[in-house]
């Protein structure tokens, strides 16, 4: 039996892929700007840019990722569900 969640994430990444490279290798990637960072008391404490990458690409803090022709540095992992990782970038 195939993993339906892996297929779903593959399909979503294909739809939202903005074309990227990670450590010089092609990777599916999408970037979001102005994402609200929620603080301790449910208030917005900052707005950041977040890139979504497949977990299988093994992204690490400090890596450079290029999305849509713009280079970013992976700062800290926001979330991971085992299929895709969301990273704060600078």
C-alpha cells in the first residue's frame, strides 16, 4: 500500500513549487513572506519569511536555499510533519 500522505505532499509541492536549489542541487521549494510569528500570549511578535522544503532534501540550519532566483539562509526550523519542513529564513 502506498503512503497517501506522501503522495499528497508530492502533489502539493508540485503545485506550489517556485523552483529552488539547496546546496546547489535542484529542490522543490516555496517561499512565503510576512508570516506572523505568534508569541507566548497569542500575540503577533514578528513577521518572517518561511520556506517550505521536502524533508527528504535534509535541510540544515545555515544552508543556503535559492527560491525564484533569490538566495536565503535557513535560520531555524519552524515545523516538520515528516514530509515537508518549514524554515525561517534570513
